[in-house]
C-alpha cells in the first residue's frame, strides 16, 4: 500500500510542466509563453508596418541607439527620456509605449 502511494506521488512529480522548461545552457527556468524580444530596428519596422507609416518610426532608431535603449527598456521610459531619444510628439510616444507593452 505504501509503495503504491509513493509510486503515484513520484509519477505526479515526474510529469513535465506544460508552461515551464529547464534550459540546460544557462541552468535557468524559461517560460515557453514568453515572447522573444525583437531588436530595436525590427520593433520600429513593426510599428511602421502596423501604422502604415513607411520609415517614420524607423527614423527614431539613431536616437535610441545613441542612448543604448533596447525594446525591453521602452515601457519604463518617461516622456523626458523619450524626448532625449528624439521622440517628441505625444502621439509617437503613446504609439511606441503601446507597442512596447507586449515586451514588458
């Protein structure tokens, strides 16, 4: 009786989680549902494509690169910090923030 309880518990513990995997390359747990973060150039091109603005947002790339800003930083920047990156129009700031939310 004790063996069957132990075996059942061990079987339960050995079932892999559907949402987590063990990444042996850096010994950390990685969520499979996390979205890969694009480069800043890819991110800005995605906005241009979604907004149908040709290279309008892509032209902000130099300002972001000069300040060493990555996509993962965008949702944390305040208006002043975005203005330092040459993003000054309120609509542009809001569009970039909204697009960056999925990479928080």
